[in-house]
C-alpha cells in the first residue's frame, strides 16, 4: 500500500473514531425528542389534555397553523436552558451550538404525522440578514438549530415538501 493511501486511510479512521462520541452525544433520540417517556422538565411542558396519543413535545409551542389541510405545530427549544439542566456542553466538535432548536410537526388531514418528506426554514433576522436551515427528521417532526439571540422580530418561512404536496407557512416570532 502506498504511503499516501496509508496516511489517508489512517486520517479517515482517526476522524471517524474521534467524531463518534460527539455523534452519540448529539443523537436526538437520546434527548427524548418526541418520546412518550421523556422528562417534560428538560425542554418544556408535558402533553396537553386530550393529546394522549401524541408523544410529549419539548420546548414551548409558539405557533399552530393549517396549510392545505395539514396542521403545522411549532415548538421552540431554548438550548441554553436545556444544556443548563444537563451535563452536555454548549459546543459540538469545537463549534458553539445555536441558541434554539425549532421543531415543526406536520399532521396530515387524516390526523397522522406527515413526515415522509423534507423541511427547511428561511429566517430573516431583525437586522434583515437571512439564514437558511435544513431540518432533520426527528420522531414525528422536523427540527433545525437556529440562532435567535438578538432582540426583535424574526420572519420565519417554513417549507415542508411531502411527496407531491409542498406546504409553505410564514410567521413572525419576536424575541423580547
């Protein structure tokens, strides 16, 4: 085996093994996102009355909207608050974590979670700078990390692509 190939394989193996602890630490299933047995105090409130079939959702519900017959419920998780109540650091791989985690939970007209697709956010910050974030499928919704640090209004546009259906929702969230 050539020296160059050997070095490349060695570096790849070292990188893989070095990132495993971080990947395990960031496994959102281990944080209880959307799991029925999750401790409500870690992120927010327990399920509301009448929502027995729905898993506990973390953070605070900031919006609920109906778009093309689909219900979109949004929960915002304050990462600093969550990390303060756990032993996890506010860094991941040497990079600072974002201040918040935004979840959108799409539910189809049939009342079932609609998660067979993709979702993303476009955020216009108070200073008019734009940030885009692709959301990751997590249990019965899609989530992405965002920085919502500066006080003011954030215009959030959500796009959820579900097969042949595209849902677009826009709202303003104010940080006080």
